């Protein structure tokens, strides 16, 4: 007898998704390494982005969930001494910081890059005719130790990734193929490369490599744990997985009872609920969300869950922007209730609020609670001169964080 498909209301699906992402729990009074590592393990990764108008994107998801924390804890976890590292850099959703335990699950991607079957088209040539150039750079790293692209002759850094020279392209192919990885970052967040075996702990490198289908199954399950409830496309997108293998993994997880097919109110696509997902009756608290936060990075899912159409407008000409350059949605008690365009004025030590746009139906206390979160963020970022508001009608012109 076939079990009838479970139906979820949209508010229930939102609460499940938020709980899976670590929202709704009380923030700790003092954040330690354990809190940080558990958050990253829950999410599966922190996406990296070079834009630093507010703060580097990889620092923000932990702040959204835990509140103020020492950012050096994250730095040491990903770029510290080999034996102390808990994270590594690789391509997952996009460029990401990932728990070391995920390294074996992504080796199929490294192997495909090594064969020229994956990665940007301009890099694939290094698996074939341009391989000698990459091998020469690899040998240089072997003999000279960690280096950035700008350390190589004729490899001076340029204005953007779209203008990469041959050295940078070769380094990135070696990175894609798993032969080198990030040893540290320096200066303007430039990646410093080294041989993978000198960075990733031997205990991780010695772990067995699962087959591609099995790795996809495990990654789909990790995505399901992080999302709580999601469509097949959402689950595939979390780690940017291949269609056929992720479908096979999804079917296996449904067969095993790990994922439960559900119908969500208002969704056209079928969805899947992780069997161990929490189902809270309410979600309390507030948080500012980075544009690359895993709760909202898949814009279609954000709109399906919250009725909130969100687009990042960094690459939109200023006169055509609707909400601003670097806009963070404001989450409050399980709803996205406002959009805030923010910038760190590091010279004046202020958090600049360029604009605030409240959503229709935002509760009366939205502005007060948003201001409290902005002051908390300013203090965390060391912007001790306070929060500078754009409109005195919304709040006092300058709010101090002390």
C-alpha cells in the first residue's frame, strides 16, 4: 500500500528551512571554536566572495546565526597550521570553505578537471596541449614553496579574473584538479597556493575515495540536511551537482527513507523533507543576511519560501539599481521584512546605511529591531563610531554602538 504524500503549509516549510539553517535558536553569550565549527558543519560550506564593501562574505553567515565572534577563529580554521585546520578551499556551490571531511566527496570533480572535463573552458587546455606550462608551475611550487600568482614572473595580478594571464589560469587549473590548494590569503585577499599534500592533513588525504554516484548521494543528503526541505533542483544546486548522478542519489535516499517526498502549499515542484529535520512551531530572532548566505543564495527558492524577490545589484549601473549596491535582507521572526544597503566606512569607523526598504506588512517593531542588529554588526566589525543612517525620519542620524 502506497503511503499518501505528506502536505506542508508554506509557513511550516519556512520554519523547517530556517531551523535547518540554524535560525531560531538563542545566540550564545560568547562564541567559541565549537560554535563556529558546528555552524559550518551544519551549513556544509561558507561561500567565498571577493567583494569587501561591508565584510568578506564568508564571515557573515556565522555572524547571522551566532552573533559577534572573533573572525580570526575562522581564519585559523581555514588558513592556519596544517594540523589545526578544520576547513579547506575548493569549488562547491561556488568558491567555498568546506569541512575537511568533504574532501573525499569532491575528488570526482578534481579528477574530471584533471582530465579536462570540468572547469572553465579557458582552463581545460591545461589538461592537454598546455599541460607543460602547468607542470612547470607545479614544479616551481614544489621547490620554492607557497606562492601567489603575482609571485611568478609574468604573472602579476591584473584587475579581475576575466583578465587572468597564463600563470593564473594554470594555477587555477591545478587548483580545480586538486593538485594544489590554498595555503593562505594575503594582501587584498590574494590566494597563495601550495601542494595539496603540504596543506590538507594526511589523515584526510588517506580517506578512501567514494565513487561518483555514492559521492553525489552523500552530497545530496548533506544539502538536504542543510536545507531541511527542498526540491530536487534545490538539492542539486547546493553543491552544484550533475543531474543524472544527483537524481540517482536522490532516489536512493528516498528509497532508504532518509528523504520524504512532500507537497508544499503553492509550490509547483515536488519537494523532499529530510527525515530528521526539525519542525518548530515558531521561529524567533533577527539576522542580517549576506547576499551569498545559503538560506537565500538560490533566488528562486527564496521567492518560493518567503515571497521575497531578491537580486544582487552589484553589476547593475547605479541609476538602474532598485534597492542598492550591497543589499542585505533582514530576517525577523521567520520573515524577510526589510532590505538594507550597507557599506563599511573604515576610515571614519562607521557603518553606512545607504538605504532601508521595508517590505509590505513589515511589523511595527521592524525598525527598532533592525537598528539593534545594525549596531551589533557595527560593533562586531570594529566600526566603533557607530551607524550612520540615511534618513533622520527612520532613526537618529548617528547611533553609537557603545
